[in-house]
């Protein structure tokens, strides 16, 4: 089916706290990458982090890290020490062969003071 | 700045008209992608080009067409426009165009059809 599901349409977190955004996917591929993109109010699409499926170690980029559970086909994004500038729409994306990156519906994250 | 340039930033036109959106990929990137983002449909993949050739096709309507030129810039042509075509149109580029390549997005063209 090659689908990507983000089950949390909206989330809220206080500044300096930690938040986890969920993403599940379905694939029959064995080797692939998974991506998280961020879309702030400016509407620009920004690559946050990517994970290679055959690497057991979870990817980390500064305050952003993933929890990749290959068997469960789960790819969650953890944001530590949340900042006001993290307020954005977050999209999980999975490459669909012959199609390009397939994006989930997104999770709207609001960081409050 | 992603290095991907899209023009124009905003476009307002009437139903039935035709418009052309333009995209210049990052320097060195060979592949260009077009996505449509609307409120009810999310980010929808339209079409991909690699080094001038069509590589993958998504949910692109027959009224829409695209091409990639020898200098690697791309154009998306939208014709017989309908109100439902109002959306943010993104161009993205990647180095090789493989389906595991990260995409680098432009700032988008906001199309409003009245």
C-alpha cells in the first residue's frame, strides 16, 4: 500500500519541554529512507532529519531525534527542549518507488511560552 | 535558503485561464519534482523529471503539463484553471533523483483562481 499515517493532527507543548510526534508507514521495501520535514508559518518546507532503514542507530540532529522501530513500521520524531521557533506543521515522508516522496497529512505543533 | 528558486511567488488568475510556474533547481541537482499543497488534500506529488526526462508521475491532471529544459530548469503549465486548482505549488530538487534522495524545496508559488 505504501502509505504514511500521522495520527495526531494537532499537538501542543510548552517551551523547554519534550514532545514526540508519531508516524507509521506501510511498505514491502527492504531498504529505504524515512524523512521528517517541517513547514513553519512561512510555508517553506525544511528537511529536519532522515533515517536509513537498515541502520539500527536512530538518527539525531541537535534537538531532533527519531525513534525508528522497523518491525513495527514506526518512525516518531522527538523534539527536545522545544523552542517557540519549532511551531510548525511536521510531515513524515516515505519514498514510494515510481512515485517520489509520499507525505503524511501532517501534525500541527504549537509551542507555547 | 534551499537554493531552489520558484517564480512567481503569487499568481492570481481567473477560471479558464492558463498559467506557467517556473523552477530553477539547486546548482548540481539533476532532478526536479512538482508538488501541490491544498488544505484538503495535503501535499500531493504531481511529476518528476530527471535530466530532462520524465521519471515518475503522480496525481497530475490532464490539464496540467510540465517539462524540464536542457539547463535543468522546469516549468509547470496549468490550463483551463478551475477554482479547485487554487493551492500552493512547490518545486523541489535532488541530486540524483533516486527515491531515497532528500528533496530540497523552493518557497512555492501561491496560485489563486477566482
